């Protein structure tokens, strides 16, 4: 029992890492779908909504937001630049709350803050993998000399 509790509470536990990865992937897929379907498949209707919400240049902004959500969602799924991606998508959700949430209310008042909170969790708990450094000439020289 103590071991199971440690896996849940300990941020370095395997269960915690798996839950965080699952959450990251699910939210990433959600952003890809929400970025593609309304913003590109139903672009005219979405642009009309953006216009009603007071967003300037609604046609252009719909495409830009869709692109941010699709690329950001794919980056979350892949685990690439997780903290930066989560930050950008959190700003996207703040924009949704300030436009759609302010005018329409309802789900637009619930979903953006919930997603933003989950993105903050991902950003805070994410482990960034450091970039790999190529072996320099000194490492090759050591191998060649047998050291």
C-alpha cells in the first residue's frame, strides 16, 4: 500500500509519469481536432462567431488560431517543447475565455479555464529532455587512441 501511495504522490514515480503522459497526449489530440474541424472545415461559420465575439480580422485570426492549435496539439502529442507549447496553448485558452466566454458564456466559461489548468499542470510537471550534444573531436580522439 505504501508503495502504491508513493507512486501516486512522488512526482518521479512511474505511475505519475504515465498519467501525465496520457493527459498530455489526450489534450494534444483535443487541440488538433478543435483546431482542424471548426477552424478549417467550418471556417466560414467559425469566422462569423469570431466576428460576433468582437475579434478583428476574423477570417485571418481563425486560420492563425487553428494553426496554433493544430501545431501545438501535435507538439503536445509528440512531447516536443512541452513547457513552451503548454504556455502558448494556455494563452490561446485565455483568448477563448476573453472572447467566446465573455459573449456566449456557457461551455466557453468552463472549458478554457479547465484546459488552461491542465496545461499549467503539464508545463510544471513536464520533464524536458535535454538536447543531445554530438560527440566532439576530443571524444573521437579518445576512442581512437584507446583511452
